[in-house]
């Protein structure tokens, strides 16, 4: 069972939100099971997940959530056929609504002494879908399994205590107190995650529960993104003072203006010691349209695991350009392209489906 939620905040106990490039103990994934998430393309998705498990299990433990024992048996056979190291895959038979653990899973924090804990924010289906209550249980289940302390961030709003909604894909940290996010996702009238919550209140919650000292607010996300502007499609920290920014030079493309605006904000931002950030521009693939719907294809939705960068690719000339840029930004890591044209029809890619568990020391 998880420890009692401490009376003090994570900040008061010395916890902070680590950067994704810091060492992991594991990656959490939830096996896809809802064909309606990829209508007309679902048959290919489980095999793609199996390949991603294989790539990850070669470098760190994979904590894999499946619906039931029958699913576990079937998935085990698939992983065996793909050559995944099953000794580094641990199954958990927990029902879920969807498989996007970046958003529904726990957001881990880590202390300077190497202890980890869980911040259990509410997940409400991106304020768009009704099938989310099972996914909202995931952080608590993980806390119980690992015996970790957990916090459910709440705030007094209009005289009532309200649990705060936050998805992991809407934030990106540098591990040293800085955070990227977007106004569209967390502050705009359309997002409906935390109605009535101010910028200052959100920043205070990030300060208390994630150890964040400074928030860099970008504006909007990319075309086709049904999450209202998740930052992990547009800008990512690559080092404490280095930010990768997606750009679209084609002025006729819907992404040109919002990405240009975000780039200008990043150019104006400053590090805590007053310096400019090192900015690395990352191209976008050409628009991907399926069933007359544009999907949110972006190379910025990469995932950093131990010793590797998994990068979504889209059968596009910019695939090679993006892989080469990321290889320069992350020297010493294998940069591996993962074909994601089918995956992105589910409106998410590699970062959306993964959630890292930072390395810890025994309690």
C-alpha cells in the first residue's frame, strides 16, 4: 500500500520533477485494446507496441498494463515473437480506458537523496471524452504497487477544494526547476481542465508539487492536436539550457504561425542566470491526412529512455533531417526512428504512450 500522503508538499520535502534524460528505473506503458482509438488501423497497433516494448526492454524495465490474464497471455506471445527480453517486462492486470500513459499515468518526483514519490493529478479525458475514470485510477494503482508516497494536488477555488487536472504531455521540465507548457492547454477558455484557475495559481501548484521555480508559457499547439496544445508536440528541453523547438517554414501551413510565435517566445525567454537558451529548430513532417482529418504528426514527440531516443517517423523526407538533428543534440544515445503513420491516427505518438519512472535508491 502507498504511504500516507505527507502533510508537507513535495517542495517542502525536497522533491522535484526530474528531466526525462535522467536515468530511469522503468517505462510505463498500457497495452492498446480499444479499436475505436484507431478506427480502420487498429490491427497494426499492437504489433507496433510490441516493437516499442522490445526496444525499451533492451535498456530498462518495462511496466506493462494489460486488461486481464487472457490479454497478458496473448501479449506475452507477441513479445516473444518480436524478440523482446521478457525478463525485463513486468505485467499488471489493471483495466484502462485508453493507453496514453503520458497523460493518465503518475508524474514521478525525485528527492536529492534519490527517493521517488508520485504526484497524482486528476485525469479527465482531456476535457473531451467520457471514458476516463479507469485511467484516472492508474497513478494510485502504481503508488500502491510500489509503496510510494503520493499527493493529489488540490487548490481552494471559490471556497471549495478542487483536485487539479494535469496531463504529462502538457508539461516538459529541465530537471532544474524550469517547465515548458502552453496557454492554450492550461489557460484558454476552451480547455476546461481547471476552469477559473489563474496563471499564478497554476504556477504555485507547479512550485509546490513539482518543485518548479519558473514556467515558460508558450502559446498554441499544432494542427490536429485534440489535447488543446500539448507542449510535447512543439517544444522540449534537451539539456538544462537547451530547448528543441518545432518549426514550419511554409507560410501556407496551419502550423507556421503558432510555431513561429512560440519560437519568438523562446528567444525572449531567459535562464535563471539571465542568459538566452540555446534553441535547436526541428522541422515538421508534411501534413498527414487520413479520412479528411489532419493528425498531429511531429518529430518533437520523441521519447528519451536509458541510452536511446525513440523518434516518430512518417515516411517523409524530413525524417532523416530530424533524426540527424536529434543525434547531434543527444550524443551518446542511439537515435531510432519508429514508423508512426498508423500510430498517429490515434492522435498520439511515442511520447504520449510512455511515462518514465526515474531511477531511485532503496527506501
